[in-house]
């Protein structure tokens, strides 16, 4: 992949701002291309188009998995991808997978090719849109014009991309202000506004992000801008307002799948796991190969007490999504779900499949989680020693909802009420309380400690009151 | 028949004739190849290709008409840099040929407009093709912001619309292109305002003047 500066050098001082002004020399021979299309004839036709523009290094892929393989092998500068990729999968799904997992740097140009006029409806709605799209049939001249624009835009935003990639969000926002004031920034004013809103969200500046998205919605109620508004409201814990906004998005853009994901998240924030599970189940039927969504659904099913569904989903994900081996997080999740459902046999099997190399490569928090789950699996007597070894870490650390629930389960098993109360109070005082409440209550309840749980609740409420006054 | 069906049926008829024309040229080419006359086959194949492309374009246009007439929300509004839109339209119009007249473009709005890029481009390419067919020497394509609307004008120095044409834009007997243009204008609705299509004679070049106004 060409670095941003190298790409810029191809256009330096020669890139003329504005449309109808062609790049006066040919930068295309320097770039690496990946053409993704399940039809061999279409791939060949696109390759010829690229070659007629001066392109030389053109790689091809006929499936999403082949494309992932090529991208991991060598990141291209330009991806030209057909919308329909066969087996019910689309280029948009591939783009969303890549962008949402940081598998595709912003500097890489992604151009979608489609014969479907309906794709414009998708583009106008979603957050993760390609850099441009082109409707079939098209001429090499039109493709060239679109490529010129996309690459010129990549050059224009190159410093911003760099800052964003390194998590320097404040500096990235300053850069956006500078770009907005640049004379050659006129074609990109709207892109700048959108990038600003997204960066504010990434920076955790929820109130500013909300204002920024509202300013876009005032120009036009784009579904992606409304979803951004809902996301900011969610983070500001204005869940009811967030829910109303996202309902409005789904009413006008029923094909905007990420909006359903957000709606499900908001349902979880409100403690409405039934609705969240139902929403995600319906969505999973429409996107059966979106494994990340199935992971989320498994988590939601678990929060909803539907351990059977959770277990089935994790096993399905582990069986299918293993291009780079089964991720450790999936093994942990299966182990956790098996234990929660009392399925010792599955828990043993899952643990035994962890190789010593995998164990050695575990991150500290993963190691801690596995130790905790192993202690629970070994039982009250045999697991005591292991539990005592990790107890101090649980007392000290802030932790994710899942790990906190693991800690409470273990603490209750080993009759360590001090740890169980400490972690439960910490969890129920946090923004995650609506998500965790039901599970925590059920854990105490399963040990006949409902009254004790109510005391924990009272302590949390008293602490909250004290902080307010 | 409803007006939309009428328009679509007429377009399908034209596309069908185009396909038969292509078929006839292909048969000529096949015969010529059999006879070993490559000099005859090649031009016949080129003509066939042109006829197929024209028929495909017509069918695409008909699909647009169908979509614009039928769907509940057929336009997809996106931020579009107007200069880019005009550039796309010019490339496509020049590629489609159509007479020896020159197209002069002037984009006086340097900014982004919220519209459906593809359908607006289709509509303008069609207007330019019509203008090129009737122009004597020159066709103007102009974009400007006027009274809060994006006004895109296609004007030529030809004889102008026939007396009936301007009113035909809203009648049931209008051509596919005008039908689509009017629907596109109407479907662009923002902040309580709808787009508008205006057809007139005696424009800046003295001939026909096609004006698409988008809110």
C-alpha cells in the first residue's frame, strides 16, 4: 500500500481543485488495485478498464473470503468491488466488515460497482459508505473521472486520516477545521462536516457530537446522521430519546442494518433484553453470515437468560468464522456460557481444546478470566486455591460487564461476600447497571440471597444519593 | 392504460425495434464472415453494437421511469458536488455523440447540493442529447443557485420546442425523457419545497431551453 505521503506526492502541486479539471498526468500506474467480483467476465472487464487508465498491478478476487485473503496479504490502494458477490453476500457487507474491524485504512479507496439502482438507497442511509459508487453500465471515461475524484479526496484528507489512525482526535479536529477553510476544500465541505461528527464520537465528546449531527440533520435528515445523533444520545444516557430517534431511522431506512444493531444496544441499555434479542434474531436471519452480529446476539441472549440460544450461536460462530483460527474471545464466551448453563462437559471440552501455546499467548485480562472460569469449574473445594490467587486482581480492577459477572459468580461460589458485594456495587453504580442488573440479581437469587442482594441495591442507592448531595 | 404504462409501452416498442435492427446487422456480419468478407462484417458488428447500446440505454431509461412512477420513495438524496455532477453529465453526453454541435458548460455554483446524483444526471444527459439533436452549432449547460434553488439549464440554438412540447411535459403523451424529468423534479422535495421542470423557447441561445430546478 502506498503511504499517504507517497500518494500525495503523485498529485503534489499538480492536483487541481474542483471538478471538470482533470489530473494532468497519470498516477494510476503506481497504484495497486483489487477487483472483487464473482463474475469472471466482469472482473476481466474492470481489469481492462484499469489498464486502459494506466493501471498495472491489478489483483482479483471472486469471493469475500478471497478478497480478505488478498487484503491481508498486501493492502491495495484501490478496491473496486461489485455489489452482488454471490451466496447472498454483498460488497456492502464486505465494506462494513472491513471498516468496522479496522481492516481497511481510510487511505484505501473503495469504489462500489452496482447494477442495482436500489444501492443508492443503501448509500444514502448507512454510516459506512464506500468512497464512491458507479452504476453499470459505465464507460472507462466515467470510471476514470470517479477515480480521479476519489483519489484527489484521499490526498486532501491524508493528514486527517493519519491523525485519526493514531487516535489523535483533538489534532484531527483541528486539521478538519483547517481543511474546511482551505480554498480547495469546497467539494468536501459536507465530507468535513460528517468526518467532524464521527471524530467527535470517537473522541468521546458526546455533547459536541450530538450538536454536530443535529447540524447535519437540519440540512437533511440522512438516516446515518440520525443514527449518529442516536448514538450520541445513548452515550449521554438519554436512552429514551435515543430510542425514539433510532425508531425514526428504521421507519425510513428498513435496510439500514447497523441501525438495528444500535436499537438493540439501546434496548439493552434500557434493560429490555427480550426486544433486543428479538431484533437481532430477525436481523441475523437477513444477514446469516455476519458472525460479529451473531456474537452480539449470543451476548444479548445470555443477558436475557436464554443460555441455550447463546451456546448454539457461539458454537455456530466458532465453526464458521475461523479464517485466522478460533478467536480466544469465542472460546472464553463458550466456556462462560457452558458454566452458566451448568454444562460441565462442554466447559471441560472447551478448556481442553486450549493449547499450551494459546495459553501462553493470552493477554493478562484473558488469563485472569480463564483462571476465574477454571476455578468455578473445579468447584468449591478444588478451585479455592486458584480463586484465592486471582482474588486480589478482582478486588482492585475496573472490569468489563462479563468479567465482573464472572467474578461475582466465583465469589458467591467460594462464599466470598466481600468480593461479590464490592464487584456488584461497582457494576450497579456504573452506566452498565441496566445491562447487568438482571444477571446479578439471578446470581444472588440462585444462592438464596435475594435479601442480601436487596441490601447491595440499597447500598448502591445510598451511595448515589450521597454523591448527589 | 394509465399515462405511465403508456409511456413505458412506447419506450419498450422503440427498444424492441432497436434490438431487431441489431439482430439484422449481426446476421449480415455472420453471413459476411461465412463469405470471408471481414471488411463487411466489422462495420456491421459496430452498427449492431451501437444499436444494442442504444436499446440498453432506452431500457435503462424505462426502468428509471418505472421506478420513479411506482416506488414510494424512489430518489436517494445525497450530498453532491455540483461541479462533479456537471462533469459526469458532460462525459456521458459527449460519449453518446449526437450531432456536431459543441457543448459549452458553465458551473456557476461552486458547492454541494443535496440531490439524487444518478437520476439527475440521467435526466440532464437526456436533455443534452435532445438539444444536440436539434442544435445548429451550440448547446449550453449551465448550473447556478437562484433564489435558494439549484437551477440547471440546457439551452440550444435550434428551432426550439414545437408549440405543443412545453405543455406536453405534463400531458399523458409526453416522451419518456420528459416524463422522467418532470417526475425527478417533483420527487426532489426539501424543506417543504418541490423541484420543478420548466420548458421554454427563446432561451439564452434563442432556441429550446430546458430548466431543472431543485430545492
